[in-house]
C-alpha cells in the first residue's frame, strides 16, 4: 500500500468524527463537509512531507475549522458579518487539546451526524444515500453505481434529502441519556438498512460494498457504545450474514439456498468475529431483536453441514423474536424451523393465517410451494411457485423459482425448501 | 533470544483498508515471513480480531468481566510475531522490514521471558485457517 492509500484510509476512518465535530461548530452540513474537504486536501499535501499527525481526526477538525473560518472572513468583506453565535466558541486557542480530551463529545458528534441521516421524513433510499455520502464519504458516482441510478438522479436525491434534514436539524445540545438511546436505536436501524440494501442484491460487487460500509459503521458504533448488547448483536448479525456472501449465488446469478450452499465458501474470519460478539452480547442477559437474529444466524454458522442445524433452538429463538417484535414475516421464518422439527404439515398450518397479510410477498408463496412439494402435493406446489415467480423482486429470486417449476414440469420432485431472507426492511 | 514483535496500529484506519489494500499488505508481509521462516527465525505469528470483539477479565475480587479492550488508546494491539534473534539490533531490523510492508502504526519489541510453544491448536481454530476463495 502506498503512502497515499494509507492517508486515504486514515481520512476515511477520521471522517465521521471530523465531520461530526465540524457540524457542531458550524451547525450547517454543507459548511462542515466543505471544511472537511479542504482539510483533506491540505492533509494530502502536508502528511506525505511531515508524516501523519498522532491524532488525524483532531488535525482535520482544527485545519478544517480554520479553513472554513478563513472562507467566512473573506466572504465577510463582501457581505455583512455573520452573527456571532453562529461561530460559537471558535477562537478558543486550546481547542486542539480540548478536542483530544473530550472523547464523550466525539461520541455525541458522530451519533448526531449519523442520526441526521435517519430523519423520519426521509424514505429509506434517501436515508441510505445520505449516510453513504455524509458518514461513509462514498462519492456520488460510487453510490450511484450501487443503486444502479444515474449520477444526476443520485445527486438530486442527496440534495433533496439534505434540504429536508436542514429544515429539521437534530438538536446541537448534548443529548440526555434517553435522547441518546433513542438516537442510537434510529441509527442502528439505518445502519441495518444500508446493510440490507447491499445484502438483497449482493451478487453485484458494487452492492456488496454497502455491506462492508454497514459493518464498518457497526464497528464504529460498538467502539462508542462498548457495553450495548444490541450494538454487538447488530454487528454480529451483519458479519454472520455477510460471511455467506461467496456462497449465496450460483454462477448464473440465481440464488442458492442456505441448505444447498457450499459452506467451505463461508468467510471464517467474519464468522469468528460474529460468534465472539454474540457470545459477549448474551452475557448481558438483555435480549433484543438484533441479538436474537444474530443468535439464529450463529446457529447456522456453527453447523458445518445443513443437516447439523439446530432447528429446535432456532424455533425457540424465533418464538422469542415473535414476542419482542411481532410480525408476520417473523412467523413465516419461524415456520421454516417448524417445518424441520414438526414437519411440513405443521408449518403449513402455521403460515395459513398469514395468507391475507403476506399474499403479496414473494417468500410466503415460495415457502408454501416448497412445503407442498415436500408433501408431494405437486398441484398446490405448482400454484404457489407460480404466484411466487410473479412476485419475484430480483432475477436471482425468479431464477430460483424457475428451477422448481422446471423440475415439477419434469415430474421429478426433490426435497426442496425456500427460506425467507433474514429479517429486513421488506414488508 | 526470543523477542515478541507486538504490532500496534490505529484499528479504525486498518479496518478502513479496502480488501485489495489489505491483501496487498498481507502479500508483502508474507515475503518477509517466508524469509524469516527459511532462516529458522519465525515462531508463531498471529493477527487479532478487532478490539470490539474483545472481552477483559479484571482481576478484582470477585473477578469482573467487562466488554472491550483493557485500555482506551489511539493505537491497538492488532497482532504479534515471535522471532528468534541474536540481539535487539536484529529484532529491530526484522521489525523495520515488516514495517516497510505494513503502513502506519508501531512495533513494540519485547524480549520474551517464558515461551510455551503449545500443541496443534491452529488446526482446530476456524479463524486461523487460510481464507477460502
């Protein structure tokens, strides 16, 4: 790795902290971002000559702040002076030392920066785009490629999102414990949205990058909230799911079910980290939805063969999740486990009441078809798969169902199963 | 004399490397490691998972289990090597070579007082296996 690559990694790592602090000073996202950009340009000039500073984030905050102030002063000659309060306590000479001392402030800065992206008026795609741009520092072309939209469209999406955010900016006061915990919950949901955006179509490498960014944000959150079991659960969940990436799609792009995946392709390093985190989280005896989902993913990860999966324990965990977070999708997932432990008939009975609410859901019909197939009820299976294929959201999903239908057409009925994806932002 | 070369680096920076950058660093380190292995100087070498996966046992009474690393510092212990060297100069030389392959951070060179090579644990630990492709 060249010096330049190392500096780029250092700038990326320092970004949430630096932009977060600059946002606290200037109380304006665009000014904070411009100040950070300017500081990065100066770092690229200064660091190769002088070496990287001991605390890159503090350096960037100081330099970015001064650069932005110079800009403000220059413009001030042409326009009226800005109100004093807008500049807050900027001429504090000991700022650098103070910055270094106050890690707690940093934590609230980063949390605020991430929280801004979770504005309730922002639809999920805008939240994700904003977080990737502002917190992760991905460029507009990078994000546009991940979303498969034009750069112009993406630019517009971000501009609109920023306008909404500016109108209802998060409070700049130091949050109290209750507010901090609310912010953390919203930010965790946003990070998981970013992850799911990448996970749902992880066949494309541009998409998979979103999973890596979400995991990076998860590690950042956990460094700030080291004792929060749900943050451990969220990070564990993302790592365990992303570990299966190389095994999830066939060469032709069709989805490969968990049961049929080549487990040797699973990323052992991510699994080890995920398992360590869920073990840590469960010691706290304070269960939450992310921990329970991570615990389920951990049981899959611990099984070296599909047949070794502890379905009874998975069933119990889904029952816990139904209590914590009641949803027909959770029940649908639980039915997969019930199908393994009590048989397909019991699973069909469990999902029957969901027909009304999940009638438009691909995985409902996919699972139903697979259960009928297992019972040898080919006509019912064909009908369910027919509905599923009409509701498929991605070519990979459609290709998978197509294989079932083709086999049925060939009048050959292997054991089959179609598990819903891990709980996501889907209906 | 056995020395431990303790690898410290800013974890948030190292975990911001792209996969390609990470692979490049590991490939360059492998060159140095191969040379040391051939010279019979390299003992166990390992890379640690991030501190967020760590747990600390504080030896209070009763012992207290806490989350995260022991101390809050800018740079974290991310891995270490055990090398067999004539003297400090040689250990420093090896650390310099490793340092050229691995940007940023620092190596703490500590003479080893007691070394127990242990049994074949590497075969049983999943994370230590080479990555599948």
